[in-house]
C-alpha cells in the first residue's frame, strides 16, 4: 500500500507589527502614537490618570492577521481595552471596549475618558501626517494645536517644549 501526501506550502507573509513612535504619561492623562511600516497610524489619547498600559501582540489566525491590544487600568477603577487587527498594515479594525471602527476610514484618533464607571470613547477620523520616530513628539504637537477639538492635549502633554 502506497500513500502519497501532498501539502500545499504557502509562503507566510510577515505579520505587520506596529511601532510605538511616541508614548507619554503625565499627571491625569497620556497618549500613545502607533504606526505600521505600511502607513497605518493610530493616536490614542487617555483622559484620566492611569497606572500603565499592558500591551500584547498576538496572531489571530494563520492568514497573517495580527492583533495589537492594550489593557489600560485607570486609577479611578475604570479599565479600558482596545486592539487593532490588520492583515496589511495599511487598514484594519480597531476595537475599543466592544465598539469597532474601520481604520483609517472611521478613526485615526481615539480619546478614552475615564470617569470611574464607564469609559467615554470618542473616535475622530483625521488625516494624520506621517509621523517619524525621531520627531514624532514635535510633529504630534504641531498637528494637535491645529485641531480645535484636540488642541487642549498639546499643552497638557507638554509637547513642543
């Protein structure tokens, strides 16, 4: 008896992982700027004092899809979780406490306001400049000060100094 086994061997594509271009925690707030080599970017603004951001990277399936996710415990007892799933590093799905947004079409900036109970999540669809790692804080400041809804964060984080 002869058994032949044929296995289709697909070359795995590298999983697109984000780079934390900039991250800052100040008294009562914080932000993180994430970018993927292929161009996807996300700014997460935390409005409330938090302890740390515990973030992990993991594969969703074998189709080169990855999830980058964070769990943020705030000092007042509020906890928020968010994650990004992308297969190409250009587009993706952002999930924040059970709500989903298409990236970059529906969101580029997420604001998490912690009030000790439920979080208030606000998604802002913005065209972000291509942040560079070595000048991301200066670029973020220049971009934030021009946005009427987000400019308060520029001075709160001490950017541009």
